[in-house]
C-alpha cells in the first residue's frame, strides 16, 4: 500500500510542477502576440484577446483591434513589435501585466517617425486553462 501512495504522491508532484506558473503563461502570451504581429498572423494574435476586449478606455473593441491589425497587414508593411520587461501581478483568476513596448513601422505610414515607444498596461483573466487579455491601455512615451 505504501508503494502506491508513494507513486501517487510522485505523480501528483510532477503534475503540479508541469503546470506553467500564471506569470510565465501571461508573459508567454504577450511574446506570442508580438511574434504573431511580426509574422502578420492576425488570427494567432487575436487568439489571446477576449471577445469582450476593451482597449484605450473604449476606443477599441475586439473587432476594432482586429480591423486595425488587418489594415496594417493589408498595407503589406513590415512591423516590429518588441515588448520589454513584463511585470505581472496575479490576483486569483485575474492579472495585470505592465511593460514597455517598442513598435517599428518600416513604411512610416502608421508611425511617421517609424517608431513608437509605448507604456502598456493589460488586464488578463483566466478562461478555462488559458489566460486572455480583456483590456489594454497604451500611451506613447516619446
């Protein structure tokens, strides 16, 4: 009996270790979104955005954000998305992530200076096993 108890304990311990910490999962989502933007994969980027997303105090909803992304992609211009150090605060099934973001626009169409440095604050919530971004606010630093 003790053998099985010990085995059960090891299996449970390994399962607990295998779960990605919440902070790490959110950081990975932010990085995946940046990579999707650079690769012009809007659908992959939007997989991390909730259906009820609100951006910049109501300026963008999920559809508005999707249209903004689509317009940039249709213009055929390369964009660089470079998040800096991401600070995450988790409170149960909700989290806030703050980070600097540099966006490069090769065309100069969207960013006349071809670059913008932003301060970004994002709200995240757990939906099932995944974390999704349900709000974001960004302000230009430069």
